[in-house]
């Protein structure tokens, strides 16, 4: 008997979960995209809301230096996000395609390996980060005014890295099955807990920045507990078995190859933020700390606006991967075109708001006029290129969804590694520190232009596959001829 069998007959709950997965290949694309996107967008927005709430309470209650101290170490949090994305994106792509192929056994092997991988990397990152924390902060150029806040905030965040990675891995396995409601509930629980705990830690317990970090850790633990329950209660088609929770070379290699583009992208973003902050700190201008704080505040607003786009990207990847695995090539093209249109419309609306009304948005977080003015100047440059983010990210995600790691890696590298980082090393030295913000729209335009040229070739190939498949399903003979 083959190991690549579907769920056992007679298991009604398993049959329900399998039918939910098969919906990815049968439901109308527009309705499917909306039904999968909305729960994850809602959950991510609530998740993003706690970042905004963090910024609100920290800036209002603890001052500009406190938000600057938290923001300047955000690249280290981005590395954890990058590792989580490496594991989660690769795992979700494989699991969704295996389910589309009706290969449950292979999907469960990949899921077990992903859990072991997440735990191993989480423990390693915590150990390295905590042991070298002071050296890392010095290397990042954290100023003396920001150092106490950075140190207090970072320690609990580093300690919680294994939980963060495990929660992300479990969530991505669940969303590969199309069960976005569980992922949404997990994010809601974490976000609501964080929003409630923040003011308690800051105002009632007077724990300052340390309390903000501890609130985040407790919220992550609650989210992890919920995702663990989902698996232990048998609410998923893919089961996590101890026998599969091992680091196996073949599964790990495939996860890494498909997750690498997103990892490299997030890692590059972390490097860009670090280099911008380092350049601002070393410029030794009177407004340097204000510029770092304004950039950090805008970064949190940017992330909040990016979350709905991320939700649409996640839904797109799940639908695309399943249908590609099931060889429904016409549906793959249909969801790809739809996703680009919807995400571009959303990004245009966000750019318009942040370019026309940045003063109003920033004044919600602070009444410090110097901080607001710095933020208004920076926002004009950061958000003008956001219009192109939807198309560029969907086109890159297409290659990840169908299991083609190399073009996905190439497209993920353009913005950060081919444009931003080289220009960040050159432009401030030649033109001055204030020219640093021109780099962001330049990088966005180059990325979308190159991505468009690459995806045109990929779409032609997809059309050819769909045409051949249609011809193969036509009757072999024509009775009227």
C-alpha cells in the first residue's frame, strides 16, 4: 500500500477539512480571493494595530527617545520575521501544492520538519542575541540617549524568539490548507492581548519600555497556545506527528530554497533600516535623534498599511500554489491578474493618504512639532513608491507559489540589494544625509519595471501550459469531420 494516501475513510472531521482544501481548486476565483483575504487582512490589521498602539503609548507616555530606542533595534526583530518567513513561506508553498496533488503523507513530512527547523533556529537566535546584545547595539550605532530604551526592550524580545518562530510555522501550515479563520483568531488573540497589556504595563505598573516588550511576549505566548490547540484538537487535515519532527536534509533544503526569497527580502529591509539609522546617527546633526525617531514612527505606520497587502499576498500564494499543484493553469492566471489589480488599487489609496495628509496622521501619535515636521518630510519620499508595491510583490510571490525559487529570489533582491543598499553607501557621502530619502522611490520604480519584464515571460509560459491542457481534454475525434 502506498504511503501517499489521503485521509482515512470514515473520518468525518478529516473529510470536512479535505473538502475545505479542495475548495481552493473549485470555488469562483473572485469570491475565493475575497473570502480568503478578508479574514487574514482583518487579523493582520488588528495585529498591526498593536504596533500602532505601541507607538502611540510609547511616544505619548515615554517620549521621542523611547520610540527612537525601540525603532532603532527593529531590524533585529525584522531578522526574526525574516527567519519566520523563510520557514513559513517555503512550508506553505510545499504543503499547499502537496495537498493539491492529494499527497498528504508528503505534506505531513514537510510540516514536521518545519516545526523542528523553527524551534532550532529560534533557540540559536536567542542564544546569540542575548550573549552579544551589547556588542550588537554598539555595532548598530545606537546613541547614548537611545541606548537604555533599546537594551530594556530587546532582551525579552530575543528570549521569545523560539515561540515567535513556532507560532509562525504552525500558522503557515494551517493557512496552506485555506483555513484562514484559525490564523485570524490567533492574530486577534495576540493583538487584543497586547493592546490591553500595553497601558497596564506603562501606566499602572510603570514598567516603561520593558513593560511594552513583556506585553508583546505574553501576547505571543497566547497566540502560540491557540495554534497548538488547533493541531492537538484535530482541526487540521495535516497532522503534526513526533516521528516527522526531525531535521531532514531534503525537506529542509526545499523549504529553504522556496522561503529564501522572502527571507532575503526581509533581511535586506532590516539591513536598509540599520544602515539608514546608522547614517543618521553618525551624521551627528542636532536633529539626528529626531530623524531616527520620525523614521521609526513612519516605519510602524508603513507596516500597518502593508499588512492588508501582506494578507492579499498570503491568500494569493495559497490559492496559486494549490491550483498549480492541481494543474489548473487557467485558474492560476486568473488569480494572478486579479491579485495585481486589487493590490495596486489598495497601494494607490494608501500612498494618496500618506502624501496628502502626513501631518494629520503623525499628529495622532505626538504633539512634538519637531518630530512631526521631520516625519512629514520623510513620508513624501517613502510612500510615493508604495503605489508599485502590490504588483511587484505579487509577481515575485507567483514564482514562490509555483515552486520556482531562482526567479523569485532574483525579484526579491532587486529593490534592496541591487538598488537601496548600494545607493545608501554612495549617495549620502556624495550628496549629503538629507538626500537619503530619494533612494526609496528610485528603488520602487526600478523593482516594478524589472519585475514586469520577468513576469511577461512567465505568463506566456503559463498560457502555453493552459492551452496544451485544454487541447488534451478535447475529444480525440470530431464526429462531424
